C-alpha cells in the first residue's frame, strides 16, 4: 500500500525513505556537533569501517565480514567511552528548548513554542564590561539561559547579589581573591564568583588563545549559556556562544545581548550601587 516500485529496481517503502532521511539528518547533526574537533576524524573512520563491512557482507566475504562485524559490535562500548563528551553535548543540545528555537521552532513536522527569553539587566553588564576593558582588567562572565549550571556554581563562592557594575568590577580586580575564575549570572542575579569551568579541547583553536577564552568556549560548548571575556593583555571583549567566539565593542555587545535575551525594561533595585 505504501510502496513505490521503480522499474528494474527493488520495492521502496515510504518507511525506507523516512529511515534514510532520519539517518542523514542524524549524521548531519553529528557532523555539526563534532566539526572542528579531533572526534570528527574518528567519526569518519567509523563510518568508513561500517561501509566496508556492509560491502564485504554483500560480497559474501564471510571471514572479513565476521571480523568487521565483531569489531563494530564490541567497539560500540568503546565508542561510548571515546565520545562521552560529544554524546553528552548532543543530548544536552537535544534536550534544550533553544535547540528547536535555532531551527525556528520546528523539528521535522512538529512545531514548538520557544519564545521564552531569560530576563537580564543588560546595560549594567555592558557598563561593567566596558570599564574593565578600558582598564585592561581580565574578566570572565557566564550568563545562563535554560541550564542553571548548578554544578559549576558549586565550585565557586556563592554571592546571590543583584547585578551591579561596581560589584562586577570589584570581583575581577586583580588583587581580589575571587578574580581568578568565572562569574556566573542566572535569573538576573550574580550567583557565584571564582567558579571553575571546563576548558575546551577544540584542536582548531590558535595556540595564543588563553585559559579564560578556552574556559568560555568550553562552557558554551557544553551548555546553552553564553560567556563574555575581557582580555587582560589587550582589553578586547569577546562574546562566546556554542563554542564560537565573536570579538566585539561594547555597543555591539549590547546588541548581541539584547538579541539573545530580549530588551525588557528592568526594575531598578532600591539599594544604591
């Protein structure tokens, strides 16, 4: 009933077409996830072995087919160990609402409402970033979206304070014991400072990229958070999202944050800064 018959060929069911499309989609998403990392070479090697196995099986080369089949079946457990970080990132991305938002709220023929925007006092963050850039004061600010980064918050010193340019600047003052880690902002509050973040293992990063930038890239690879880095050497500002870096001036940073979080009017706190 749901079969197509191509002259001189075999039956092709609609389910076969859907199967091929789904596999192609998953391979494309894996490629996008692993692009720029060492793991992409491993993935290509695995696909090549699988295709060779299918070829020798079709040619009835039984000995070689059994060897390759055994390698693939036993190697499945090893692949989970090798790709544990990539699998974690893939499942994290798949389970995050912004995964569908990037695809304009659609996944195949399902639609999702993804108009949610986290609230954020953008102006105060931009002011603090500009001042630290002018003073060449190194900083790493992480802003959460849907993932609250609770595990990384616990590695730092809890603050739970309203966003304030003076507070952010004082945290990253070079003689402050808290300046040597990341500051995490969530739900429009500074949750913690001196937090330890995962460092990116992206082999395509230039050697000159420092630990602050690698940590910013690492946390944005493993979550939907964004990060702002101020270079201590040059005073340059870098915005990081999904493992990608975007150098920017304060005006551009404000535009990026407004696009990311929405330009909502904020309630002014009663306490003076």
